C-alpha cells in the first residue's frame, strides 16, 4: 500500500475533495457534497504512518478497498 501524501491527496481529489488551505506542513481538503474537512500531513518525502493514513481515509468516508 502506497502511503505517500501525494497518493492520499490524489485519492481525496478523486472522491470530490479539493484543496482549501495550508498551514505549515498540513494541507486541508474540503468536500462540499459531504461537507467534510480532512487534514493531510505533508512532511517532505516521508510516508504517512499506517494508522494515520487509515484514519484520514475513514474521516473522508473512503473504503480501504478503494486504495
């Protein structure tokens, strides 16, 4: 499973999220249809930890099988 922030951002954008703003190393994405906001940590080229990656998917309402 690819756990890079770039991969996660592409998944979010495919599900209707768009970039709203950034603060430091965290990017905030918003989905107007589901009215949900998700924060993605982008720390250089470091991968996101598995639990964090899955928690972001859960907040976004994306099933693990869609990865």
